C-alpha cells in the first residue's frame, strides 16, 4: 500500500460522512473568529434558534478593524466600536472564549492561535479569513472560510468541502544572506502563478524549509492563498514540537508525549505520492519585491521590470503598469516610497521585528517617510519591548503601535493617501488594499521594508548587512 500525505491522513481522520452533493462533511477541530465575518453568522443562529455546537472549540479576538494607536473605548471609529460591541455581545451570549482589546492574548488571529498553542499538528482549523493557511505551518489543515461557513461551523462544527489535490513544493539547499521566508513565498507565487494552486493544497518541504523556524514557516504558509491554493502546510517535526512545548493550550507531561507521538504519525509518509511536485533552489532566490497589483507580479532586487508579453496574462500586466505608473525595463531598485509598514499576519512576529530592528538600529528613517511597526499581538509587543526593540524603532523614527492588522487592509485608520507608494511586509498588493484607490503597494520582507524606510526608496537589504 502506497504511503499517504499529511493531507490525506487528516482528511480521513476528520471525515464525518459523504454528503449527497459528493462533498465531504469534515469535522473542524478548532474555529477562530474575529470581529469582521462573525456578526451575521451569529444572527443566523439566532434566527434559527440554534446554539454554538462546541463553544469550547471556538476562540475569538479583535484584530482587523481595531485601531493600533488610540484605543480608548468607545473607539473614535464608530464602525469599529459597533463591530467590537457586536462580537463582545455574541461571545458572551454563546459562551465563546474572547481575547478583547485589554486581554494580554489579543492580537491578529493567525498570530495568537500558534502563540497560545491552540494550533496543533493533525487538526483541522477554520477561520473567516483568507490567510488561515498560516496555521498549516504546524502540520494542520487550515481553511479560510466565508460568513455562511462560519455559521455552519458554529452550528455543527463541520464544513462541507471538496477534496483537494496535493502539490509538493521543495525548496532545496540554503538561502543566501538577506533572503527571508517572504522572498521564498513570493518567488514560489511568481513562478507558479496567482491561480496556479487552484484545486491544490501545497505541501512545503526541502532542506531550506526544514531549516526554517516556525515563524518563517508561517510566513510561507500564510501566502498559499495568494498562489490560489486553499491550504498550505509543512510536515510537523522537532522544530514544531519544541515551539509548542510549554504553551498555554498544549498538554504537558505524559499527555504531551502522547500528543507528540500522534503529531509525528500525521506527517506525510516517505513513500507518499503527490499529484504534482515542483522544486526550487534556495541559492537562486534573492531579495524579492512585487511591482504590480498581485503577489505574482514580482522581481528579484537585481532584475528589471518585465515586458507584459512575458506574462501568461499580458492584459493583467498592462493593467498593473497603468495603475503603478512604471515602465517595463525599469529597475525595481531605487523606486521611491512614501510609507513603510512592518506588520500583518504574514510578518509581525517577534523574529520579523528583530530582523527589521537589526537594519534600523543606529540609523534614521529618511525625512518625509511615514514608517510604522505594528506587532501582531499584545504578547509580541511585550516581548519586543522587553528586548528594547521598540526603542530602536522609535529612535530611528518609526511609529510603534499596538497589535492589530493595521495597514495590511483598509478596515482601520492606518491607510495610504492618494498615490502614495508603500513598502509593506503584508500579503496583498491589490488596488485599494491599503486604503487608497490610487495607492501603490510593494510587498517585501520586514528587513527590506526597514531598509527602504531608511533610504526612502527600494534598496537591496544586503547593503545594510
């Protein structure tokens, strides 16, 4: 009998049954919710007179719309206050654990799940947010879902889903100096395309991925959805187990030993078969920056912007050039910026902040540049302040904020204005994503963002190392 992938193992162990539609009814082990996609879902439960089936399997926080500067209640933004109050009411009525603004566990949902040890190998996980694939770094099948599916999970703890194919993505060898996990995933999406993962789950591996710490693996898995894959994961290993040990929701003692034995068992078998296999060489990846209006429109820092006809979607490339105002053949190096943003569920963890602080230390943000550092959780903020990272950033001229999604998306006061150009460690460079219809977003690693803030333009971070 051929070996099985982690995807196949977890899918089989969580299958409740096959529905008349042919879809699988899949049990969801952990459900994470936030203030944006939940209010209508809870209202639907009330309309039908239903309760939350397993309230102990759902955890809530505020992240998307919560302000990162002035957090006095009521919030200055009436919509943020209204949505926060709605979530507070719903979790209170239905008995769901809630990490509110004043909680030491508050933060971006995809940061606090792993941080608390809620996210564990071998489980299924759902959240009403497209970047739920982040949790796959732990050997978890994690799915971003819509509001009606949030309702379904609240009511039944299950989802109706179609089974995916599995593509193995190997990143072999070692990464060079100044090359980070963000560069890896941008390179993968650039090659495979923003729709290349449609119908697939991505399994990331190879020696470069094996050497990554958990926060780097989270960055890679986070952007699986940007490549069209509904889920992305890394097989659990010793790095995973060491990260989880001692976290609040992780068992200890004999129970931990049993858990680790199970976690090991769900990893893909050495003789597992895949629907597709793609390989990359770590040495070929350089610091990478997006130039267009989707994450697949990216170039290495030494490259020039491509011609539209070099893309499978030349019309999409032309649209990107029209919006961005660039010319094919121009270098990305030296592109001026107006705003620098370190944060988001992709790159706001402690190792991300350390990487940015290492570049910023003893230097100054270029005059006229608005620069923000937004930790992904209250705990990350606390750790960074204990290490003095906040002082490094503030002395350099960055704004040091409270935890939240911030400038990753236009749902809170942190937004671009007019035609501003942003160097951003977030995950999407869509038109209007950062709050201005004319704004322009360049995605890059946190270290690259810090270097751009200091220079006032896109630079090769290796010059600072």
